[in-house]
């Protein structure tokens, strides 16, 4: 409870607990500046405004002030006097007669008594010395509260552990005769064997003996509220915020929108998950827009919202009627950027499916995981063969296809031997296994397969690294642009110089399986190698073309290059005024452009800033206290880091929903789903908050906002 005059007026000192009173007295009187406390003064020669001087607090020991009301008060009378006077109820504001009024107040009996009570408070507890019976009762009550709060700490720790591990809290049968009462109760019963205080409570307490489902749910809400409030404080201190949304279906087939807010806090990029929202009733862009507006209002983003990123669904990212255009109309600074990781999936899927040979290759290749997953016997054989599981192919995760391709490339000979073994020992296998084994055997021995495995294992080596970069929250859009350009250059280089090595390697593998290469149809000439070379060119060109097309929107973010360290030397010779103008077009009201240009000029010329990506630049400025001197550059760096390049931060919440499906199966409450998923996704933050001394008190304060039978409040 606060120590300001306004808070004491709203929550009188006399109604507080002794501990709270003692804290107020120990902290002492507040001494705000009161810039709005003015009095017009006239004399024979002039007229002027008299201002309150903060030095009055030192001159007059008992004087304090209320900044909100712009009035002066008597600190002892405010705490102890029961009179309805100016100095303790309404406040004094007439500076022209301040000296006379304070002298008159000092002589009053009420002030003298209040002054004495303040000086003696804590040395003699008058409020508990009324009689020994009351004193003993308060002491007994506070001791019981202390024990109860210790019990609550154990229960809170149990719930934090279970939600962090993404286990369901509750069991199907939590009655006394049940062999399994759910993770929460069973874990408490385990701890009681090693914790005498917990064991004594569960054995002797007449209330709160069993941690019911209602109590568990209320504690989850309380813990989630504490975590959520901390996130709000982080966001409140951030300069810019971006919103990230991604949609999926939960185990109850409801459409869930996962919401993440991205911002820079204390020089570090933070992506905070704030909850899942059921949008099954309205998945239109208008319904999703309402969700965004509610989020902006709840977290008071207002002018801070500078970016928006979604998962690429047409209803969400459409340029005309989609969500992004509605958000941009309402919040003009909220620049839309697509999820570049999802775009890479589209690049590979679209670029390769347009080539007939590649489309057939991946269709057959994707049948391998399905073949082994159809029976435990085949799965066991696969485990004995390569001691690993084949990933299932999905159109939204091309890296799974990459993993499958690399696995088959590495173990192709072993797969061939396995399928030959099935055919030679057909009496031990079912007809379906034998028929498909013949097809896969021919496929794996076919020279085009061998060559395509060589080609894609090489190309996927570049795209897999790019996928990891695009999904990393630490890297900003500028860094992603750099990596995309690097991959494009590598692909073009391999187009010119890489085929010969792939061809030699494929011929070597062909000799191992004694299979002559089959000819491809070629309209150029009949040379076999030339035909395969043209196919290789076609694959690389298709991927590069898709990259250029899909990532063309990056050109709208050219002003990011103002902090591209590789161009600093170029900018020293010629300052990039055009980039500053493009920044002004997008975020004209956010920067002092004269100061920004001067700061950038110094930054480009200082070797200490060279070779630093934007996130490293922010860390360097924080470590060396350069933020104030490079105010506009720091703000630009924060802006670049805030605008997201992917929606990967939202995806762990969906995994949490699926893994905790036992908890949600019997409930229809959306809040029951969002609370545990928040604690699961933000487990690192939860653990950090638990190390702070106020965490348990904050959770208990939230929990006791409703009336409880268990005594948890000190007198």
C-alpha cells in the first residue's frame, strides 16, 4: 500500500495493519515539487505569481504535499488527527498567507498531539496495548497467517512446476478413494512426506485441506495475472511495440489466435506471449481486427504500435480487405511485414512443385514415412536400420521435407538393402509391404533419384540455415535481408560451379547400385549430362526467382539500411539522405531528423560501431551509457528490432495447448486454456519472477481478492 498523500487520503492510516503503518512511518513524508501550486500576489508596485519552494519541506519539519491535488498537508495530522481540518483533510493552497497559517497550526492542540503520536509510533504499540486479550488474539492470528502463507507458497510452487512442465493439474477422480487424484494433489502428497509443516496442515486443518479444482483454477488465474501485470509494466516502459498473431485449431477443434507482443526492454528483444483467444465464431478480418483493437486498448499501446506480422493466411494478410489494412488504417504507424519464415516455405514449395521431375520426386519420397508408420513391425525395422524416425512431410514446414531428404540421402544404401531383404524374405511380410518395397527399391536405385538427392541435400544446406535465421527472435528484419541475399548469392554461385561435383558423386552412387542412368526428355540436344545440367539450372533458377518475388516487399524497408554496418564506409563518403527520407515517409512524427542525421554521421565514422548488427549496437550503447548521446539512433535501432520478421514466437503456445489437452478436455472456459499456456510459454519469465521476494505476496494478494476461508491477511 502506497505512501503518497493521495493514497493515504483514499486509504486512511488508521484503517491499516500495524505492519503497513510502520512501513509508512519509516518511509517518511513525501516531498513532491508541486509545480502547479501557485498564488497570485499583488503589491503597490507589481503583480506576480508566487511559486511554492521545495525548500519549505526542510524548513517546516511536519509539512508535506500532494502532487495530484497541488496542496500542502501536515504529515503528523494526516496520519493521526481525527479532526476534519484543512491541514489533514482538504489541504492548504494559499501561499500568500502560508507563514501565518503554519504558525497558527503549530500552536494547535491537535497538531501537538499528532506530532507526539508520530514520534512515539513503533516505540509503544498503542493500538495493540488496549488489553492483553486483544494483543494475544492479534499475535495468534498473525502467526496463523504466517503459517498459512507458507503453505500457500508450497501450493503455488507445485502449480508453477506442473504448468511449466505442461502437465495437466487435475485428475478424473480426485475423491478420497482414488488411486490417482491428479498431478497437483499427488505432488502435494509426495512433498508432505518431506515437509512437516505441509504434512501438519493437511492432517489437522479444518479448511483448505484438499486443494480443490476451484482452488487450483483460481491460483492459476492469480499467477497468470501476476505474470501478465509484469509484462504490462515491461510494455509500458518500451518505446515501440509490434503485434504478432498466428492461428491454429486446438484439441477441441476451436480456432485459436495466439497473440505475442514484441518490443525492446532494457536493450534486449522481448517477445511476450499474452494468451490464446477463441475466434471460432468470427474468423473474418473484421473479427480479428476487433481482437487487435482489444489488445491495443488493454495494453495501452496507442502510438507505440509500429509493426504487425501474421501467419500468411489470406484473410489476415490480404492487401485490400485483410486484417493488416484495417490495422494500418486505425494505427498508421503499424507497418505490416509478412512472416519471412512462412514465405520461405512457400518459396520452396511453389518453386519446386512447378518442376515435374521434382514434384514426382517429392511425392514418392513423402511416401516413405507413411510406409514405415503403418505397422509396428516396420517401425521396429526402421529403428534397427537407422536408429531414427523419419519426419512426416507437411506443406507448412518445408524443413521437415529437407530433413527427410537428407536422411534418405545419407542412408540410401541401407534403405535399398532393407527393401531387398523384404522381397527376398517375402514369407515374413504382408502383401502391401512387399508391393510397396518393390516400388521404393526401384525409386532409390533410379539415377534421377540419386542425382536429385545429391542436388537437394546441397541446396537444403543453405535454405535450412536461412530457416533457422528467419525463425530466430534475436535477428531483426535487416539481418534477415542480409541472410536472404547471402543465400541467393550462394545458390547462384553453385549454379555456375556446383553441378560437376554433384554429377561425379551421383555417378559414384550409381556404380554402387549398378543401375545405368535413365534419359530425360531434352529439347536442346541428346546429351545426357546436358539434360541433367539443364534440370539443375531450372531448379536453382526457380528457387531464386521465387525468392525475388516473395521477398520483394523488403524493398519498402530500405530505411533499415541506415544501420547496416556493411555500408558505413559508403555512407561516410555520401550520406544516405534518400534512406532518411524514406524513414520520414513511414515514421515522420517519431524522429528529430536533424539530430538523427548528426548522430548517424558520428556513428558511421567511429570504428567502435563498425561490424555490429543492430541488436549488438543496442547492447553496446547500453553497456557504455551512450543512449542519451545517441538518442535518435538508439530509437531507430529499437524501431528496427521491434518490427518482427516471423511469427515463430506464437507457435510454442500451440504446442502447449496440444500437450496439455488433458487439462482442457473437460472444460469450455477459454480462460482455463489461456492461463496454463501463458505460464508454459513464459516459463522462463515465471521462474525469474519466482526469485523475486514479492512474487508470492503478489499471487496471494490476487488470490485473496475474493473472500477465502483460509486466513491469509495480517492484522
